[in-house]
């Protein structure tokens, strides 16, 4: 966005923090009740989880923006908040009482577990009752394929239960979480018109508070990866604002994100670096022709998305080479940056990725018993590993087979592609910043971990991806809808005329 005068700058700055919607909606009571429900977990986990499940069902069925922050609070567990350094010094063991949860017929229940089913139910109801919500948003074939994928996954789910596998719900959970991308378009449909600033008002205070707690070592969960991505992306957005207070806020976000990333893992460093880079390129003032900037961002984003496949398959196939057998002895986590990368790829990931690739190639390819352990062959690691291959691409194909797994991956890559499109074509810096955060977390997370596809982070990550693209389609004057699937006019690939740019 290019500001033309100081008055417009002041009006835009004020616009960021005002919203009539929050006053007229149920945002405040929902947030207060959900926060009280979370605090109740410190007194009674059973009561807190029971109330949380009921509230999450209601909020997910409503599908309105005033419930987003409340859902975040309901997803929090008390075991996310503890002195991280004290557990690290004691060997990393967390007291069992912190892991207490609601158990029904021997099955542990949490909000994020049952919410997977709520999300899928809400999406399926929407497609049958209001199919226009998804019209022209993505190729029509994607949704029915996702529905068909439930057939082999449900059979595998039953087989995993019969085999008494430790993680027998994993495959079904992952398939349902893939539907979160469709849920984002439901949120976009219910989003108040011309109120993209709600994204800043609702999400950024939470991001700042959680990043602060993370830096103080009193909070950690996989949500932290999402907070790092959003914090890094929106730091550039605020720094580029002309208001001194917003610039100061941007510097705070940048410091909180970068400082934590630097003392964390290569995954945290990669997420923050990529989010900041995408945000910087996507919101950069157009001193050069727009088409050049757009092509640079599009090329960089496309290469980054393809990197998920290249890196995953490359390291997996490298395990077949006699000079690179899976081992824990490659590189050093305390050495140079290059040594840390070598250790991450070869010592930390190859022992999991190579066996996962072998399982995928050896089959079964269509129906896979859910929750089957990953068989490891690396000395120093358990023979059976039940918590995944730490790679969304490989783990999705391993636990759900080539058919269902490919459909799920198609949804994820479509989400990344569409958010890259928003980054290069949207005139709204808020949407571009959100797209940058989604891309940073999605690209790095899918290559180095399982969390983008699992129940804790997956719902929020892919819902925000669908929301971001959905809001762009609603406001872009250049989006052209087709009766069969979404298409774009040639002029959409050209620089957007200044008179059409959103303010």
C-alpha cells in the first residue's frame, strides 16, 4: 500500500485499532467465558475439559470471527504453562499430574481431540446446506475427494483400534484437520465487510502475550510455532507503519520473535526467517515496477514450497546410500551453523525419514492400519516410534496411504499456493502479512515437523490460510468466478491499478 498524504496515514493507523464489530458481537463474553474455562483447569481438569468441549462445539458450529480468540483459549492446556528451564535441567520430564485429562471409557479426551470431528461436521454441513460458500474458491474436485478419502482412513482407523495401536486415532485426526482449510472459507463468509483489521485486533495481542511468556520460559506448546510466524510477519507490517507507537510495537514483535528463534531450534529460526522475508518482500514499497517484485516473491515462494518435497525425499533417499546410514553421529548441535544444519538433517531427521520412506514404498498403499509405529533401525533410538516421522509429507503418506495421503497433501499445497497468490496480489497489507505468516509456518513446519497437520496447530494454521484467501477473493475487484472452478483473468497477473488498490 502506498500512502499519499499524512491524513490518510493517520486514518489508516487509527483504523487498525477500532472495530464496531467487537462491540456489537459476542466477542467479549465469549472470550471471558473461554478464559475462565481455561483457568478452571488449574482447579478441576474434568470440569474444565467438559465445559471446553461444549463451548468449542458451539463456537465451531457458529463459525464466526468473534469466537476465534475463545477457541485459542479453549485449546490451551495447563501443562503448556510451566517453568521450561526447570524441566530441562531435570531431564525434561514433566510431572504426571500436569498431564491429567478427562478420560471416558479409558480414552483420554481434550478439546483439540474432539474438535477435529466438530470441524469436519461443520464443513460437511456447509457444503450440503450452503454450497455457495465454497463456490469458485478452489477446484470442485478437491472437496469430494476429501470426503471419499474418509473411506480407507476409517477402515484403517478400525484396524488400528483392533490392533490396540498406541496412536490409533492419528490417521483420522489428520484427515479431519485437512478440512480446516475449508473451514477458513466459512469464517471468511461470516467476516464483517471491510474489517480485515479484526485480524490484528483479535490475534496480535494474544501473539504478543504468548511470545513474551515463551521468552520468559514459562510457556510452550506447538502453538508457539504459529505465534512465531505471525509475530515475525506482522512485525514488518507495524514497522512500516508511519505511527511511532505502531513502529515501536513492530520492533517489540521483531525482538520477541527473533530472540526466541535464535535460542531455539533450526525450525524456529526457519519459521521466523521465512515469515519475515515473505512479509518484507510482500509489503515492500514499490520502488521498482510491481511486476518485478511480484515475480521475485512468486519465484521465491514457489521454490520454498517445492523445497518441502525436495528436502524430504532427498534426505529420505539418502538413507539408502552406504555412506549415509541413519545415525545420530552426524554433525554437532553446538557447532557452526553449517554443522547444526547437517546435524538437523542427518542425525535428527534421517533416522525417521528414511524408515518412513521405506514403509511408504513397501505398502500397504490404500488402507493402512492407523497408529502403526514407525520401525527405526538407528542405535540409540527406540525400535518402535509412535509419535511420527517429523515430516508432514512423509508421515501423511505413511499413516493414511498413497490415496488419502495424496489428497490431504493436495489440500495443503493448494492452501500454500493460494496464500502465495494473496502475498503477491493483495493490496491489503494485513492480508499479505497473514499470508506471510501462514507460508513461513506451513513451509518450514511441513518439512521439519508433524505439527502443521496435527490437531494442536493444524486447525488454526489451515483455517487462517482459508480465511486469508477467502477475504482476498471477497475484496479483490479482479477475481473472476467460474461455474466450474475458480479462474483468473490475465489482467490479474499484471500490476494492480492504483485506483483499485484498497486503502
